[in-house]
C-alpha cells in the first residue's frame, strides 16, 4: 500500500490526496474542498496499473470534487457547488460522474485531467457519437494497460433546461 501511495504522489505531483475528506467552508469566504478530481483519477489509474482490485468501500464517494485549488468544478442550476459520484463498477472499472447539470466546462475539465496524466491528443484512440444515444459523445484514451474515457451526455431537465452530464471511466484492459 505504501508503494501505491508513492506512485500516486510521484505521478500526480505534490497535491494532497483527499477522496474521502470532508469539505471545509469558511464562514465569510468562498466554498473550499480538498477533493481534487485529477488527483482522484491519477490515484485510480495508478491503483489499476499496480494490480490493485478496486473495492467500493475504499473508493466510492459522493460529494464535491475540485480543480486542485479547492474550487468546485461547477455550480449546479440552484447555485450550489456541483456534486459528483465516484462509483466502483467492478474490481477493475470505476466511473466518476457529475450528479446535476450546471456550468461545467467539460473541455477544460478533460484537458485538466489529461494534463495531470501527462496525456495529449496522440493518446486519443477515438472520439465518436454513441450509436445508441445520439446525445452522447465519447472520447477514448489508451494509456497502456488502462483505458480512460470521457463521456458527455446532453440532457434536458423537466423544466426544459439543457445541460451536460459528464462521466469519466477508468478501466483496466
């Protein structure tokens, strides 16, 4: 386990891992949380690369994920910090998704995560519209023994607002 933590710290910089920590709010200041999404994705990739089986008790999370500076990734349509869900699908597959629509900047978020993983356009295997759902676009990246995909699905709320649900899948090949 110590070797996994060292790999995570080396591969993702000196950010503090915080997938299970609680958000901290200042009474008079802006919202702040320490659950960096790039650190979370790097941790998951590294765990899969070293052969760790992902366990729901260790990795499932629901709450605010941030940009590494403690700022939520988006604000939902009610003006609250946008919430995310990290869900272990199987021992070698996990999905991270925003729970509500809001002002999520999906291209910026994808680029932030790709940068943390030292990936670029050369690592993109394909980008396509899901043939089963024409409102979903998927980008698939091959990073050796692990695949990472970003899915953006356009949804419409009951009150006729459009928004995007973004899912990030990290899976062992």
